[in-house]
C-alpha cells in the first residue's frame, strides 16, 4: 500500500522542483522535459495539495512447482494534480534490481493497472503492460485519470501490479494514493482537483511592505487569542466559510460600520470573516485599524483569495495561517 506521511509538506526547493501548483505547462517547461522527483530514495514519500510522490522497495516471492525465488524491484509514483483541470497523471516507474532463487522467471511479466471511483475514469499507457521481469529493466509510463464531475467527486485511487507467467505462483499486490477530490464549485475558475487531506497554509510576511500591518495584526492575534486560532503547532486550523451573507455578518460584528476609521485606515478582523471562526460564530476575535491598501491587498488574488483558489479550499476545508519574518 502506498502510505504517504500525511502532513509532511515538501520543502520549498522540492515545491519548486515539482511544480506543485500544477497548471498547464508553458512551452518552455514542456521543452525542458520532466522535472526530477523529490522522492529519491526508496522509502521516501511526500505530498501536498496538488502533488504526491512515493518510492518503495519491494520483494516478490515466486513459486514454480517445488522451486522458489525472490525478485527485488522498485515502484515509484509521481502524481500531479491540476487545480485548473480535471485530468491528472501519475508517472509510474517499475525497476527490477535483483533476483535470487532457482525458479525460472524467464517469461515472467508484470502489468500495472489503475482504477479510480465515482465520476473518475482511468487508463494506463502500454509501456506499463506486460513488463518483462528482467534484472536491469526499467519501465516508465503514465496512469491518466479524468474526472467528469459537474459538482464534486472524491475518488479512491488504486494501483495493481499483476505478475503473469504460466505455471508461476506470484501474488498480485496493490498500492493506493491519498484520495483525490475534483470539484466545479469555484465560480469563474472552472473545475480542478486536489488532495483534500493535505491542509494548506496561507502565509503573510512581516517584511512584505504590501501587507506588513496585516501580518503584524495576525501574528499578535494568534499569540493573544485563546487557542491560537490558525497557528500551526499550538493552535487549530481555520475552516473556510463560503457563504457571503455569513461573511458580511462576521465582518460587521468584528468591524462595525459605526466604528470610526482614521484617514487611510480600514478595519481588519482575525480570524478572517471568510472562516467559520469569524465573529458571527461567537468565538474570540481581534479587530485592528490597519493601512487600508494593505488590508485590501491581503485579501486579493495574490494573497488570501489566491490561497483559496489555488488550493481549492471549499466550504469547511481546513487551512493554517503562518506569519513569517
């Protein structure tokens, strides 16, 4: 079974390498060819909202009559989702390393299969069918998935590896990935897919002049409010609220229109009104007058809104809020 370490985020370098917010490739990216996987050593596995990789060293016991053998090989996966589309791929590699035993495996092959569920369909490239189990052979191919959902579909992704040779007893084995959710619920963006079990992070920087005052407010609020809402490590994640009426009500409670705004300032609330920890829900909150332009910028497509859309954070989805230097 493909067991990803849930919550183990990729490093910044790995994110850059794997193009994790995977939209359509540019012509230059396509010409450059595939990028290296961040999962290099057997036993490594990582994932985030739109990418997962895994590399496993396997031993396949083989029986032919009274003879026995043991085949060692590596299977690897690089699953690349698309937050702007519902077709996604898994780059699969099968590499045979060694064989020990007196059972003949001259005709042994392994076929890779892939399945998904709900409105998802899948197919496997021919290069992964009937792979000769010859030491030194390395087969590379893709499993390709397409989800036709018009609303939302969470799909189990399963892989099968089936050995075939007349007279040979070698049990098939299976692997799976974290479930994939495809949806068409974000207006004006179209459908796309993510790993919903990965909790993404919205990041603000104290040294970013475009949002510095908002970042300081969030840092202070996370420190002072009971439970440290949204802060990874000692707090709990925030949850998205997509109902605009509720958002307006939270905003009005935290930042009443009657509260005077100094020139050039606007009222910033935390937790954000677009969360289920917003002021309407009755939990602790903080409000502060901050630079109006910075406040507006922090909520736009380059910051909070962009985090929501690129990670396809739907209603009730969790996310963290991080303030860095």
